[in-house]
C-alpha cells in the first residue's frame, strides 16, 4: 500500500486478529499501513497466546509503534466437556475459545479513548463479535485473511459457486456436521451485518471473483493488497539469508508449508528425497509440530536422514526448523521457485516478489488459493497428491519431477514477473481512499 490515500482526521481503529501467524501478520501489516495514514490504532491481544511466533510478533510490533494502544483480552478457558472433541488443533481450539469469550469485548471496546471509529474483525470470529459491536453501534469491518476466491465460497455458502470444483473444497466442509462447517456457515451468514470486507488481494489478480462478489450485493469489498511486511519482521534467523548470498541467481527452490502445518516424519523423508533427486539447491523450512514451542528439541539429522544431511554438509542445501524471514527469502534473487502449501499470505508474498510457485495444498482454503495461482499462470498446483492428511504418502520421485518441472518452466517465470509488476502497480491506495470515504457517510 502506498502512502497517497486521502488522510482522514481522528480515525481510531481497533484490530481484533484471531490466532495463528497467518491471521496475525495481515492484521499487523494493515495496522501499520493505517498508522502511516495517521490513524490511531488499538490492538486487541488475546491471552493466553498459542505460539512463540505470535508472542514475538506482537511484542516487536508494540515496541516499533509505541503510539499503539494494546488492550489485553483475557479469554475464559474452554470447558473441555463442551468443546468440540473432533479437533485437537490448538489454533482451531483457540478460535473457539475467543468466540466463546466474545461478550467480554464490550467493556474493552466501549472504554476506548478517543472513541473508536470502527473495529476490524477476523473472519473466524465474525458471528460472535458482530452482536457485540451492533449493541455498541460500532461499525465493524472484516479483514478476510484468504483469497477473494475463498471469500466467494464463504459468502455463497451453503451454495457453492460453479467456478469452484468440489474436490477443491476444504475437506471438513464435505461433512455438514463438522465444527469447521458449523463455524464457517455461522460466520458466512453474518456477513451482511458488517460494514465492509477488507482483503489482502488486488484486482488484477482476482478480478473475476471480486466482480462476482460485487454483483452479489454484499457489503463493499476493498482489495487493499498486497500487504507489505513490517520492517522488523526480519528479526529472526539470518543464516538462511547468508546462505542465499552465495547462490547463483534463480538457482534455489525455497520450501515452506507455513506457520502451522506439520508434516508427518514419513512424508518429510520423502520430500527430502525429492529435493535431492531434483538436483536443485534447496532452502527448506522443516516443520514436524503444529506449534513452534514443541519444535525446539527436534534433532533434524535424525528426521531428515543422511542423504539430505550430506547435501547440507556439502552446501547444496540448507535446512532450518525455526522461524525465518520469508519475505526477505522470497525477495532474494537466488530464489527461483517456491514449493508452498498455498497459505494466502505466502501466495501474496510470492506474487509481489515474482517467484514461481509449486503448490501442494495441505488443508482448508489452500486448494482454492492454489487455483488462483494456476489461473494467473505463475505456478503449478498439484492436485493429484491429495491433502496433507497423512492418508496418502507422496513419493520422493514424484516430488523431484515436479520440482524440475517448475524450475525448468520458462512460461511460469515470465508470468511471475508480470504478476509482480501488476502487484506493485495495484490500486490499493485508491481502495483505501474509498474505505475512508465510506466512513464519512
Ligand atoms: N512465515 C514466516 N516465516 C516462517 C513461517 C511463516 O515469515 O518461518 C510467514 C509467511 O511469510 C506468511 C505467514 O507467516 O506471512 C504464514 O501465513 P500463510 O497464510 O502463508 O500460511 P499459514 O501459516 O497461515 O498456514
Ligand atoms: N489443519 C491445519 N490448517 C488448516 C486446517 C487443518 O493445520 O487450515 C490441521 C489441523 O491440525 C487439524 C488437522 O489439520 O486438526 C485436520 O484438519 P481438518 O480441517 O481436516 O479437520 P478437523 O480436525 O479440524 O476436524
Ligand atoms: N472459517 C470460519 N470458521 C471456522 C473455520 C473456518 O469462518 O471455524 C473460515 C474462515 O474464513 C477461514 C476460512 O474458513 O479463514 C478458511 O479456514 P482454514 O481452516 O483454512 O483457516 P485459515 O487458512 O484461514 O487459517
């Protein structure tokens, strides 16, 4: 987002992100953009916090922007007798915990000084938060943390837009009784009560989905992306960047499945085999646990096996199991391809930096996001590997072949450069102006 949007006076915005870095980061990035436009910002932080990555991001954000007011929102612990026992995922459980504590937000929001102009709410919390803000007569905008294509599914639900194949739907959505389906459909029903939807996407990339949403008569959708990283996000592990410095241009494949997708050890070993077989140099962020705090004791050599470790020893591969500065990695000229789970933030970061993507969707909205990449032509999305649900092991040979296919494909490279140009030229600042104008009404 550039700085040229019309500057409103005395706008005070509160942000309510949900749990998971894929939700927190876009909130912090948008908050920083609004601070640059001289808005006052309140950040609502929910406690306890699930991952170290989130705690760290919040504290560095607050120290970088001392003018931001932090409001601590202490959650009521989830009653295990009433909790959904189909899921053990700590992030999903946290979403439910926040939803059940939503009534506690009322005093926190009404005591803000100066009074709030509006709240920005995470999509996973919509239905429970909208009743609170309606009571307070406080305008409420959603920051949708996925693609416009996913937003079209979300807002049409229980209908499915004809453009989305059944096989791409988040798997738990096929079960009408799953907690995922319940959560999504309650939130989707509440969309009409909101004042607007902010989204980290841009018109050139998702015109069709954005037009479809416009024609549906929803609250206005403001594409404000691609969101840019915060200066201080890089305070993590510098070793991968140092390693990249010594690699040839576009010679490295970067491999990461985001902040909360753990791969089985068996699949990690096949992926390692694939990377070795591809013959390309690789920078690989290995994750064998969903929450980062549990990862520290892992012995990488034991998980990866000697072939991969040999590549690491002779400097043709680099492996980490901690937080890396993904933005800087993707903007490094040595990176020629990105093997990704297609989490939406990763997709937008690849778009901005013009990096061709090999999509291997694992969960949720990721197949739908992968289709956005394929349609725009700057990557491949493998659909025959199934979801990362441990019931299908993808063999190293297949993985190696796909990596070669990506790295040798000149067309995706040309399209990636084109998408990057479009991302940088995008109309996010005009859309931000439109958002501020809509506030005045
Ligand atoms: N990320 C990062 N370093 C890591 C892992 C993730 O900077 O080691 C960032 C990544 O750049 C992205 C976000 O965390 O901004 C992950 O969001 P995404 O939507 O891609 O996937 P999720 O983690 O939600 O599955
Ligand atoms: N999962 C994830 N990200 C997602 C969705 C799922 O990391 O966006 C993980 C999580 O560990 C979850 C598991 O995949 O428990 C199975 O997820 P699914 O959504 O299939 O079903 P659930 O267990 O929530 O019913
Ligand atoms: N969703 C929801 N409630 C839920 C689960 C999902 O509203 O209980 C919606 C929400 O918009 C979310 C999207 O479905 O962003 C995709 O869910 P996923 O599990 O893939 O999570 P994400 O990738 O957003 O972390």
